[in-house]
């Protein structure tokens, strides 16, 4: 069992290492370099306000090829097309309490001919427990956002609250509203930056993510649709994999793991009776669940409020706080999941598709099974990336 519920291990992050498919593009600069912060024109204060932009480095295709050939890479037979320029943006969003907070994210731009427009791909990362792995702290040849940009996408990768410039603030783990806000506001800030810097996009937007990233992606799509956001006009498709969209089903699966590993504790944690436990028993159950979720050496503060709501058997509360599966999308959403996933149960995706189809989504939503053997959480990362790229490719223009 992995230490986390939706953990990207370094090995798994090699779905990350997938990026590329063909072409040309290059830079004469062999070394990564940091440049001074670029001042940004003042903008109205509020969510999505761009506060600062910094050029980080240029990553050469040769370095990405080398990263893809690393021993722990699970991605093969892919070739980057373009060098990539990486930038850190800082912007305003809101935390779990609805208070303004300064956050950050990575923008990866393919080096194309002058004036060539690119589609925008918003990539939401899976659960990470060390701030150094946040996208804007890891603009390296092996970073998934960089590799995807080498295919021709402008890739946006929000760090989320609790990482990057907001490190130390609690990360609102599996809390739908602040998770979506961090992504939507980054879309807004990145659009401002592109306009100011003359970085052309072709008007297409795609959303993707795996594990917690899949969860954040679906929460973002729902938020865009509910608010009739201007970004919705550009959104074409959403591809998500292995995500805990139905948090109740996910936690039920985690409880089963705890029950199987600890018979004495397992006798106390039958769903439907959790709220009858005494304080000491609830604390013990909580510790057992957190042990499954979080490693001992994390340097990120995790706000795991959803666990307390789950332990209180407060299903309506969990629906308000966390669940993102019961709504009807108006654009295609492609789900991907492994049937042997013990980290995020397959049932999370299956019940999400069922709930959306029951609301009239029909063929707009689909679920593809991971063909890996075994079809576990980490084993399905590489095949998810291949599935995602193949799904987007027919519609993405200007790659």
C-alpha cells in the first residue's frame, strides 16, 4: 500500500515524463538560467489578479530526451518537438476560508516560430508532499508540464494553495471550492500574462489531471460551468484519470484497507456507525486513515477536513465540501481508471459517470479502463498519459 491516497511517487511522475511526440525547435542555451523578475502592469485587485512573473529557464529538447531515457522512466518511444521556456506566475486566489491568498504556478511555453499560436492545456498535478516537487519549483526536463509543452501546448500548472509562494498555508486537500478557485484564477492570471507578453494562443483550452489532479480538474470544470466563466468559451475537452471525484466512495475504500490491515480497529469502523465511536476511538481511526494518506516526512501542511466530515457520517456535508461527481457537464469529459486501483477505487469513476448520465450527460461522458497489468494506481499513470494525448490530438490545433 502506498503512503498516500493519491500519491505521485517519483516513479509515477513519469507519466510526467511523457510528453512528446515530434518535431523541431531548439535553443543555443545549454544551461538552465534564472532571470530577474519581470514587472507586471497593475491590475484590479481580486481573484485572478496577476501579481508577478519570473522567467525561470529554457529546457532543451536534448535534455528532455535524456530525462525520458532515465532508468525510472515508464515512458518510451516519444520524442520532444520543441524547446520550452518556463515561467513562474504569482497571482491572487482564495484559501479554504475564502480569504485572499497569493499563490503561484508554472507556465511552460513551446519555442515556436514567431507568431505561431498554440492551444492551452491546463494540467493539474497529483498529490505531492514536498514543496520542491510543486510545478513552479520543478521546471526540469522531467516535469510533466514541461514535457507536454514540448509537444506544442502552452501548459499551465498551478501549484495549488499550500505550495510554492503559499507554502505554509494549509493545502485544502479534496476540498472542491478552493481547489477549483486556485485553478480558475490561474487561468485568468495566465491569460493576462500572455496578453501582456504577446504569447499567442489559438483560443483552445483543454483540462487534464490524474489522481488528485483529476479531482481538481473536474472541480474546475464544474466551477467554470456553474459560473458561466469566460474561460468556458475556449474549453474543448476534459480528460481525467484515477481521481477521487466521489469522495464518499473513495473513503469507504480506504476504510476497507484499514480494516483489512488492523482487525481490532476494523471492528470499530463500519461505515454508518462511525459517529457512534467515542473520542479516543475516533482519534485512533483518524490516525490510521492519515497513515494511509500522508508520509511522515511531508513538508506541506495538509488540511484534511474531509476526514472529519467522513468520520461524522455527514454525507450531506461531504457532498458540499468535497464531492464533484453529481452534476451534468455540457462538454466532453473522458474518464480513465484501473479496475485494480487500491489507492483510489475504480468505483469513484464508475459512480461519477453513472451520476452524470443519470442527469442527461449521455455520450458526453465516457469511462475507459486502464489496460495495465496489474491495473493499479501508479501502474496506470503512463497509459493514462498516452490515452490523454491521443484523445486531445484530433481536436488540438497548432501543435
